[in-house]
């Protein structure tokens, strides 16, 4: 199959968190597209089933790593990091 097709769908649930999307999908709320690393265990255990896998986008080639700071690195009054 080539080209694109529009499929009208009524949105009933919108989340901005991959864990919430996964929980909704496992509960039967519909289709989700979180990172594949999150899906692997649920698909292996048959909690979820992969559909439309041939239409999945390429994984991102850019990863953002966030440094975690200890509580002692934070300003107790503002919560801001002492690191710049």
C-alpha cells in the first residue's frame, strides 16, 4: 500500500504523558503511540497488540539526557539548582 489515507476519528481522551497513555491503552481506551521501549513488555505479555506496525514512524535520532541533582544541590528556598 502506498500513499496516505485520512481516517476520521472521534477523540475522546487526550493525555500528555506516555505512562498515562499506556495505562489507558491497557484499560481498553484505544490506540496509543508511546515510545517503543514502553510498549515492548506490554506486547510481550499480550496486554497490548501491535497494529499498523508497518506505518510506524522512524524512531527519533536525538535523545535528551537530563542530569539529576541531589537535594543538597538545590536552593532550599526556591528549589532552583545551584548548577548553571
